[in-house]
C-alpha cells in the first residue's frame, strides 16, 4: 500500500502577506497572472488583494496590477454587493486611444527634418549624431510651424528619423 503525501499550501495573511508583496518576484508573478485574465476578473483579483492587505492595500494592489484606485474601489463595491458577472469576457479592442501624430500629420517628420538640418552635429556616415537644440526648444519651434507636440514626442520622432 502506498502512502500519499498531501501538501497544504499556505496563503500568507496579514503582515506576512505585506512582506511577500514587497518581493519583486512575487509582484512580477502576480502581474503575469493578471495580464492573462479578462479585465473584469483582473480588477476583482486586484481588489481582493487590496482587501487582504488591509490599510494601504489599495495603493499597493494598484501599483502591482497597474489599475487606478477608483477602479479598485469600483471592483471592491462589485464584490461586496455581489454584482459579479462571470460570463462577461470582454477585452478592450486593440487600436483604441489616440492615434500617433505621424498618422494624423504625415508631414511632421519632414518638417522636423528641415528644422534640425542645420543643427545636426557629429559624424554623418555613422550613427553618432546629435542635435544642438534641446527637445523642449525643438517642440517650441514645431509649435510655431503649426505642430502642437510635446518634447517627449519630439524625442520619439528624432529616434524615428535615424
């Protein structure tokens, strides 16, 4: 007769849970799990974690899950009121959000290229080149030419020009 070993998985509670949540490995693993879930189940799991963590749990769970505190609050209310719809498997559609400035203004790369033409320094035959103006000054100059872009967008566009 063989003996079967049983293992009891212990889920940390209270202070032990707060200590384990601080581990980068734990956060990375939990985030991977959440990324594979539909958005409603992801929200509920993060809200359950926040509840288990107690004081400060909403902030920690929000950081780990990448969800805002109002979203977690909504999920916690749904859990408390029993408004859980397990059949809803909706995922957000790809391609949502604001379109890139290059798509809405196809001439922006040419305008930026003209703007930095005389201000580029370095070896033209290699990738070791730079612009003598800051990205903020370039963004201001782009606004004067009719393109309302931020300095971060200017940096992204400059990388695209290479």
